[in-house]
C-alpha cells in the first residue's frame, strides 16, 4: 500500500473523531475530495432542484473533474489536518 493511501485511510478515521461539526463548506469539500479520490470524475445526471443536498454534493464533486486520485487524496489530507489540528 502506498504511503499516501495509508495516510488517506488514517485521515478518514481522524475526521470521525472531531468533537465539533465542520462547516457545511468543509463537509462538502471533504465529500467531494473523498469521492474524487475513490470514484474518479463525477458520473450520472445532476440531481433535480428539489434535492438541494444532492445537488450541492454533485456540484462540489463536479468542480474537481480531471483531478487525479493522488492529488485529491493530498488535498483531503490537508483539509483534515486543518480541521483536526
């Protein structure tokens, strides 16, 4: 297992230990970076207007289109480090 993947997995555990809920913006950032790291570019149709949460998640993820998995993992690590530390 590569070092970045090990750090990424540890960061996923670390983020669950936060005592204070991150802001919605931080949550969207974490979600989109996680999805880009694990699933690649966004797939499927954009959710409808009535699904505001799904639409926000889709939009955040679609902004990362073309970002490599390794870069997304590094960005995820930076966000978790900021939130934890």
